[in-house]
C-alpha cells in the first residue's frame, strides 16, 4: 500500500478557506456583543498626569470607560514568561493600561466599550489626557549609554540584561589570529504583518464562572495560562479558542494587555466584548522583530580556517519585556553562533535594552535569522579579505557529515547534517563557473552582477522540556495528541499545537492514516480549543511537526499495538504471528485471515469480546518530549544585478536547497520555504520600521511599511536534500523559519559581491535603492 | 442617521439600514454576515476586502455601502455554484495557493476580474495584476501558479470540481 507520508496531497483545510466559510476571530458574533477600542498615547515617553474620560462616558452608545487607575489594583501586570538565567534580567512591571507613565507610542491609557465599533471609535477621540513629555529614543545603542533617559526607575542604563555566551578561548584566538575582520551591523526592526491583525472576543458566564475567549493565538494553552495570571481567574475557568488564525509569524505568541482587557470588560459588564485591531494599531502595538545593533568580528588563518567569532550586540526590547523577549536574542541567537561551521572559539555579549519603541519579541526565525545573518556576512567578509572563494571557505569549515551528533563551542549538540551535500546541490543548480564567467564579462561592460551564498543551520523543534526549564522558559516544550477512534472507525485527533496556515490538518492526518491503513479523509485533526485539546505549547519555533507530529505518531502507534493484540484475540492467533499488510493484521501463512483497523475499532468500542485485561475503547493520548532540538540546514544561492546608477537591486535567480528531514507533504514544505524566503527577501530589500528621533513610528501604515508585493519578488527555485533527525520517530526537522533564516544574508552577500569592484564590503539591510546608491557614491568618493 | 439601502449581492437583494459613513466591507461583514471578505489594513493597500462590483474588482474598504446601491456585488461566498467550485477556487486548492487563507478571498476576486480582461497572462502580468493584494504566507509563487492554471481551465471551458 502506498504511504501518504511523502505525498503532496491537497490540503484538507482549504475548502472552507477558499469559499469564505472559515471563521476567524473577528467573524465571531454573539448575542449582546459590544465593542472595545483603546485610547493610546501619542507620546513615546511621558508622565501621564491625568486621564479625563467624562466626555467619552457621555458619548452615544458608550457603555463603559476604564482607565489605568480603574484596573491597576484589580489586574496583574502583563507577565514576561522567559526568565533567562545568569544575566541579571530585570523585568519591570507592564501595566495593562498605563496609569502614571507612557513608554511608547501606542501604550494604552483607556479602554472604551460601546454598542457599535463606530461609537467606540468616536468615543476614544474624546479621551483627554495630560502628558508631560520626557526624552525618548527607540535606538537600543543610544538608550544603553550612560545619561540616556531612563524608562523604568528600577532599570539603570535601561539594561534589561547582559548575557554572555562563550566557548573555547576567543580572546586568545583573536590575539594570535593571522586574519581578523570586523563589521558593525544593524539588523533593522521589522513589522511581522500577519495579514489578519489581532482580535479578541470574550464572553463570561456569570452563572458558571466560565470565561470563553476567542483570540488570534498561536498557542491557546499559553494564552490560557497567562490570562489566568493577568485576570486573577483560576485557569480551569478559562477556555481559549484560537479559531482560524490569519498568520502569526511570532506576533500572536505573546500575551497582550488589550486581549486580557476585553475579558475583564466582559466579566465586569456581563456582556460579550469584541476588540479588533486595525492595521495602524497593529503596527504600533503588536510586537516587532529583530532590532539589533551588532559589533561583530571573525578571525582565521590566511588559508581559510575560521578560528574565532566575537560579538557585542545591543538588542532592543522596546518599552517592556514581551512574553518570550528575553530568550530571543540570547538562547535562540547566541547559542547558534557556530552556524554550520567548526568555529572553536566563540564569545558573545548581548545587552538587552529597553527603548521607547514597541516591544520586540519573536518574529519568524526569532534570534536565529540575526545569528545566521551575522555569521554568514562575516564568512563572506573574511573570504574577501583572504582572497578565497566564499563557497570554498564554507566547505573548508563545515562540520563534516560523519561527525554528527556534533557539539559546537557554544555547547549545543547538532542532531544530524550533511552541509556539503546541500551546498553541492545548490551550486550544481547554479553552475557557479558559468556565472563567474558571465559576471566577469558583464563587469567589462559596466554591469554589476553578484552571487551570494548562505549555508545556514537553525535550532528548532523546540524542544526538550528539561532544557526549557534550565534556560528559564516559563513552560514545557513537549507537545501532545489524543487519537480518538469512533465505533465506525472514523478518527479525530486532538492536538496541543495550534497551526494557523502550516497545514497540519493535512500532514498529521497523513501520519495517522498511514498507521491505520486509512484514506486521509477518515482522519480529522482538531486544534485550537483548550477545552478539548490536551496541554500543548503552541505553534512557533518550527516545532509543530517535529514535536506535536511525533506525539500524533506515538499515540497512533499505541492504538495500533492495541489493535494488534485485539486482532490476535479475535483471530485466535498469537500476536507474534501477525503481520500488518495491505491495511490489515494478517496471520502469517494464512493470508485470507485478517482484521482491518476499522473493524478492530468497532470491536474495541463495543467491547463484546476483549482479551482478558484489555480496556474497552480505542483512544490514546501521547505527550512527546524530544531528547534534543532538531537542526535543519541548507544552502541558498542568489544572483543579482545592481544598477549602479539607481542603486536598484534585481534578483536574477534564487536557489534554495533545504534539508528538513523527510517531508510528509512536499507541496506544503515547498510552500513554507517559499513564504519564508520571501519574508527574508523583504527584510533584505525593503522592509524597515523607522522611528524618528522622538521615537515616533514613521512607518505606521501599509502605505509606509514595504510589505513585499508579488510584482517585486522573484520566482524561487526550490530543492531539498533529506537527512533524517534521530531525535523523533518521524525523522523530521522544521521548515517554517528556514527560508527567512537563510535569505536575507544571501541577498546581501550577493550585492556585496556585485559591488566588490567599488570596494564595498557591507551595506546594512534593507538594500533600498537609496542606500545602495549612497554606498556606491561614498565608495566612489573614497576612491577619488 | 441610518438610512435604508438595498444591496444586490451574489444574486440576492438585501435591505439594510446603514450609516451613510459605513464602508461596504463593514456592512458585508457586520450586517450581512458575509465574513469571507476580510479586512487586512486601513489604507487600502492589502486587498483582502476585494469584491466584484459590476464585475470589476473593487476594494470594498474604498466604497461606502450607500454608493453600492444599484450595483451587482459578488463576494467570495458567491463564487461556487452549489457544490461546484469556481475554477479559481479549485486552482488555489490544487496549487497550494494559500496557507492561512486570510488574503485568499480578495486574491481570488482580483484574479476573476483580471482573467476576464487577460485570459492568457504571463507570470509577470499576473504578478503585476495582484500587486494590490498582499499575501504574507505563500511568497506569491503558488498564487501565480494557481491563477495561471485557472486561466487554462477558464479558456478551455472545463468545469470546476465539487468540494
């Protein structure tokens, strides 16, 4: 029987999505629904001396108005859930509504509840607050300087933490190095821009004391936990439903004040409350990504052996510590400084800095794109300095395929890899020699072509719960599944993770259908409702398939084992004599005697004739906690042409060779790679959140923030190698973040190669025409 | 003050009381429960709210509901004929032209109008045609493939398939 594992079948979630019948949070309507809107600070930093809401309360349709003073003693501040140890982490209070001070543009000062959206919108304009402006900056390096305006009284120099990663002896390596290169790198702030902004609908039943919240969440169980803290409501009284969720990219991991305040209002008023973020609000208050200013160095020998890497990083956290924020530029960043290479000496110092910007947290890749970018940029800068081909330098320093599992200098152990295999494949797709010939010819004609290569690794499949605890993550990182087989043999699988576009309703059904010898239509995957799913930890960190998919597999295997014992009983055979063939347990040597899974499910559910000691029913639960993270990898190659008169960068070809282990559904894997690469190309070429000197966000709408459009993006050439992971029963790694981790550095490497004749070594992304043109003019000026 | 309007949507007349300032998209979603039309921005960039007005793709956040009287409106809910999907819906499904699905209704409505004007487009023409519709998940590649595949189906007159 052909397996569904490995088959690019159509997605089972699509019919509702292409017909407009899916239910996203804002589509939820309840009797008596009223609407919340928030009055927000126009100042980046100010003392809040008065909030006058009398006029708003009198406005048509207004039901209630709440200020920070109203809620501060009744609700717990927004918790931060990643207490990274050994870095002197300071987490100042983050009130749900500001009551004495505002710290970024968008900090909420009052919530208005009204009968209609329009009435709520009208009324927030009537909230009249008195501000005494204070000095502000959104620049993490400036905010960390002595004398910078302090955001939180108890956080000197705005330093949230100073975290160090060290392995080997970097100081000695640099002191004795034949070659050293260094670079200041700015990794700009980005706006995650899930196409669906955030929303919440809260409904409280006073009779039962139950709160139900529909919320745009990547991790409803984490939302339940954190809402329980903020609302001071027992966790078992809270039901979180993440219905259809329109993308997340990290921005729907955190707990936010506005969502919890909807629940507060619903409990106060005894009416359901809905809040829907608009895009301008989303850009102001939903978390941002990246925001690093880095001083980075690499050292090595003249013949291309990398011997050391050193960094000093100012990581902007924005005004408050968002849910996972402290872990992003530390655990998920510094620990992967070795990249795909055997760098023996590594030292990194990360300063987490509070600024007057929107809080920064996990954005697609979360710490790992920043690491891959600085490592891969440095490898190219070093290669240029020693006059070696960057492809060859990568090959020379790769961790060899026969050395896995391999422990790098930062102390983590990579599960499996074949880095040269992926690079060979990508290089073969390009024909590097032909491109170099074309490039040389073009240069003679005054045209500037370049090629960039990136060989990335990532740490994902988050992860072993014991490690999560050791690094201060405020939760587990196992995941879970209940496989429930009905009397007719139909299957429902309730999972702890919470996909929102990644297609696990299809891929997980493929896993189960294979085990039971079923068509995929007989298996339905249920997710997103904490009332019927087992405790799980959500969808992020490219973890859902590797961790939750493994739980699905383990639970299905438990049932298959039970079915086998039941089949042996019914066939009056020894279980050891049964084989699973063509969707049936058959007695070896008597191929006409067999029992299919559906029949066995019926017999288990009616329990008329069970083996002694076997419980009735056909249902199993599995909690899968991996023994290690998984480490997907790959090589991407990009060729570009730079118009040196305008600074315009044109991508000629983009080749992605990724290895995420065996793909369950290759069509879905390719789709993840496409989306990830394009997000990274947006980061490389056009996306940047810009604050002015007073920390006002200048890119506050989609008119100003350059989300990639179809006409701006290239066709991608996608291929794979397959190196299974030994740490889970599926052998799978993750593929959701891979593209983003690889592609930004790939483009910048290509542009730097194109502009090598000008002596240009580095240009900070995004490589807008203005920036590239300015770099060329500066280089020409320097040469003149 | 609210006023009554009659909107002709997906072949049916709907009488609703709306504020003169109400946007068509809000009336579709909030008053008529046609929630397949989505809102992804507040500056008419993203295209998630695209519907057909008299056959033309229009961002329904740029139209007041009262302006839409005496027009024929088609939303994503009106695309399938009973159980039979429109060739564009089918192609988005077959080519994996969607992930989270939020942009998909608007993307499909834009493509309907585009293919009516250009039944045999190149990839580049498709990319240009959908630049007013943002997608953050797919990187557009499979959307382009889906629209191209649907163009073939529509040209050859093949019927869609049932869900």
